[in-house]
C-alpha cells in the first residue's frame, strides 16, 4: 500500500484511530477494510496480529484536516465485561443502517490518559477521536461503538461532549460476573485483578483498604469489588444522564432479546420495525458464540456452561456473593444500577 496523506486517512473511515504515542502528540491509524472489520473480534492489536497497515500523523495535522470529514450519529454500548456486550453489539450491526466498532484500542488509551490527568489537552484528544469515530461508513448510517470496559472512564466525558449521543449501559449480577471470570481460570483472575487496579485509580467508591489489607483479599474478592465499582458508576451515570442512557441487565437481554433490541434501536433512533427486530432476535446472532461464530451457542448451551462453572466453584462463589452484598450494604452502594 502506498503511503496515504493525512487527508486520505481522515476522509476514509476504514482508517480507524488506534492509539496516541506516549507524548500524545501523534496518532496512529490502522487500515481495516469493512469485510475484515466484520470478521475481527475486536479492533485491538491482539486481533490485528500485525496483518493491517498502520500510519502515524501528528494529532495537530489530523485536527486541521478533520473538518472536511462527514459526520454520522454516534452512539455507544458501555458494559461491565462478560455480560453479552459483544453479542449485543453484533445484534445491532445491521447492514445499511449501522456500523459497529468493537473495542478500538484508542479508547483504552484515552481512558488511561483521563485517569492520569483529566485536563484540557486530553479532552481535546478525546474530541478528536470522537470526531474520527463518527465518520459514516455509508451514507445515512449510524455508528455504534462498544468500548472495552477498561475505557469506561470516558462515559461521562463522551456524553457531556456529545449531547446527541446516547448509550446502552449493559451489566450483569455479581454471580454471573464472577462465574464468567472463574471459568477462564488463571487468565480470568488476572483480568479481574487488572480491572480492580484500574478502577481504583478513578472510581469514587472508596472501600478504605490499606495496601496490606488489599493483599489479603482473594482474587475473587478483588473481582467482586471491581464489579461493585462498575455498578456504582453505571448507577451514577444513569442518574446524571437520564433518558440518554438505557440500563440493560444481561439476564433481561437473554430472556427477551427482541424487547432489548427494540429499546436500544429506539434510543439510537435506528428506525427498525418490529419485523426487523424479531428477525434479528430469532436469527443466527443469538444461536452462535459471539466471539467464535463457528461455534453453536444458544441459551441452553450457555446455561449448561454456567451450571458447570457454578458447580466447580460453588463454595467460593457463595461466600463472596454474600460478602459483597454485605460490603454494598455497608457502603450504601446499589447491587443493581438504577435501583
């Protein structure tokens, strides 16, 4: 591929903003054609696997050229992880109507920047990335972005900077969250510890643990605290932004997928009629694994998998669920956002 100009990149939405350098002065883009984007699980280096062309430009040059780029409605699916967010994003990826961007790395980069310093330069970087994300992939289409939950620090900033933007806030109960991580073994426990550490850097829910006390917590206790911080955050965001957000429990999504899709498409003003909603809800999205599409994975398969994980970790799950309920009661924190 010949090296593109900054104007070429800015006017082509297939050039996805990928990451800022350490100084924040330069922005890397990655070229992901539409067909490849549909096949990728996430828009991250792990899944790019070195197969996609990248270019770097100064952020100032990108900002100078971005005014020429068209705009599309831009909405978000924020989530607490392991709560069917990829499934829901796939369900809302409707040809000719929406284009879904799943977990672009740049939003983790920006989230970490705001955790370190919520200052004007970082807000300007966020504004630039939002302007790039809202480029339409087809005329009249809507762009829906599902960030990693490591980018949830951006939620209030995005909704404040984009008054027309709306968001689904997707979550699960604590037992579902814990079980989903435990069934992933050591890597699930590492993920949970990482999430807890990141959330402690910005979430206002302070449990008052000294460093030596934190070391005495089990992995599952730390993961439960991470879950509670996320629920507390979603509760605060729902109160702050009202009808611009839709709180959705993953159990509700799975029990009545058509109703959940309809609520979301109404929030995002997608114009899907009941027949189209029913077609999506009854279609292959809900009968295949959201991350491994060659694998059959319907509600019954999901139930059996969860039962197996519950049986394997029954004692630990039961103890930690009761413990986090007591912690939440002591902190005055909700166990369900909006409750």
